[in-house]
C-alpha cells in the first residue's frame, strides 16, 4: 500500500497496510507505545505549537462542529460534555461564546494545555479517558482523535461506557488522507465513511445516526492534488527536514503573523464555508447514539 508521509520523524516512511476484513488502512509497523505516549503528552506544545493563524482556523472549524451538533441535537444546554483530546479547549470557548453554561470537562494528555483549558471553562481535566467517570456524559466529542489510536474498538468501548443513557458521541476524522496529503502527521489509522460507520456500529450499545463527509470532493483531491501538489509544497517539506528547528520556528512565526493580519474568524468562516473546511481537505463526521444497556 505504500509508506506514510510525515514530517514527524517517528512516523516518517512507515509501512501502510489494509485489513482485508474491515478495509481499515493502518500503519503496519507503528512506533513503540512509550514513544507514542511521549509524543502525545507534548502534542499541543510541540507538534501543534500555538500560532495566531492556526488559532483563528481552529476556532472557525470548531464553530462549524458546534453548528453540526446543534442541527442534530438542538440546544446543548442540558448536556454534560466531555471533549477527548481537547487541546486548549476551543470547544468550550465556542460553546460559551454562544451563551452555553453547561458542564464542560476534558481529557488531554498534554499538561501544557491545562491553563488554557481552565480558562476556556473546563471544570475537570483528565490525562486518560479511563479516568473520567462512567455513565456521566450526554455528549462525548472525539475531534481528530480516533486516527491516532492504536486500538480503536477498545477505545470506543471505553467511550461508550462513559455515555449517559441516550447520550451521543461525535467523531470527526480525516477521510483517507493517505491517498493525497503530502504530510499526514501522526495518524495510525485512515478511515473511509463505510469503514468508520461499520466500526462504530460494531461497538455494543452504539448506533450511528448520521455520517457524512465535509470538504472538497475526494476524487478531486486525489485526482488533482496528487498529480499537481500545491505550489511550493514539496519545497516546504524539504525545508522542514533540513532547516534547524530554531530557524524554522522563527520563519513560521513571521509567516503566521502575516497570514493572521489578513484574516479574521468571520472571513475564515466564509472561506471555509463552515462545513466545507477549505479547498484542500475532506473530513468525515459521524454522530452515534447510546442504545441499550452499557
């Protein structure tokens, strides 16, 4: 199936494989568990270093997710919400910007995020999902988390155990980005909509109620971008590998300030078309409901 393309040395050039039974694409030779845990524990502080432009982009995207949830579930005020892989708590910030005053809690392995999470309304922060109480939450959010999980079915079963009766889980993952993306980071898994739906439905007590893709049509991403990558993309990848980290960070910071000065959340929302996420991405959104006993 080829090899992974990643700017993260731990993930670069690893063998990809596809499960013949479920069609899930995965890294066949994943990094050691202790190396993965160390990487995840500094993910937001290092791999997702704070920048003004990325903050604006992530804020616009988070507003889109909240729109999706409210369209399906109505007002979220009476739901206790758990954000898994919460990062700096942009979900809590987006909810509170709309006047939401419910209970927002988080699972985040990177301690560098704690201060921002508290500022954005997190009433509690756990390092591991298993530390969160069971049968407690009306909504659990897994936004760009599941593709990083080595044992996704076990993880989803742990999520299910923490849903209150009738609660919902929202999942968002990239759609088969190994087919076209020049750098797909630290992903262990690659989903298609049927593969994700089948996996979620296989978890006892979970039932998919909606699954859809958002973004540019995948056939255009694969057919156009793979043949003709965005201008300068290969040069940037090469530079990222050879330029010293300190120099790269200074250059990235200057470029980020220039981009941020030209945009706002509102303009990014228009550019992204909320659920479209811009011209070079496609993601899968899945909403599932707790059914039957835990």
